[in-house]
């Protein structure tokens, strides 16, 4: 009878030890949490066509010296044909030029490619505002 009791106690100890170890490991294993970065929009002075904003949290400084940023055009008059338009654009601060990398949210089916030519803003106050603010932004 003593042998059975000792054997049972031994097995229960092993079971509790295993369960305890499992919970300790479970508690201390770092879990990866994914947080979606909410945009932090910055407005540039509006024009007669609408507004332009850029996202502070999207700024990426590239090896070639340019800056990549997400911006959004918000037309003054909205209807089915004129909606907010998202742009991923590269900005060359030295030449005050830009190039659109993607337009809209569907980057896979986007007609633009990453090798588009640098463009002069041609007096577009919204684009000039984005260029000025992004180039002077200190993070």
C-alpha cells in the first residue's frame, strides 16, 4: 500500500512541476504585439482646389538623400469622382522636386513605378507646402 501511495505522490509531483513549468514559460516568453501606426497628419496651407496633408510617422530618409513620405490630397468639392487621394512620394529637398511612387492604396496594381522621373512642382502650392514642411521637419 505504501508503494502505491509513494508512486502516486511522485507522479502528482511530476505533473504539478510540469504544469508549473509550462505556465512559467508561458508568462515569460515575450509575445510580439503588432500596433498599427495611426497617421499623424500635418496640414499645409490650403489652395482653391483643396487641402494637402502629410503623415509625420511615415517619413523615411533614404540612402540617396531623398525623403519618402505619405501624403493625402483632400479635394474642396467631394463627389463620386473626387475622393481623398493617398500618395507615396519621394522628395528631393536640394532640388525642391518630387516624384510619386504610388498613388492610392493599391500598390500592386498601381500604374506608377519606382523609377518615375523627378518633377518640378510647377508652382503647385500644395506640393510646395509638403516639400517645405517635410524638408524642414526635425524628428
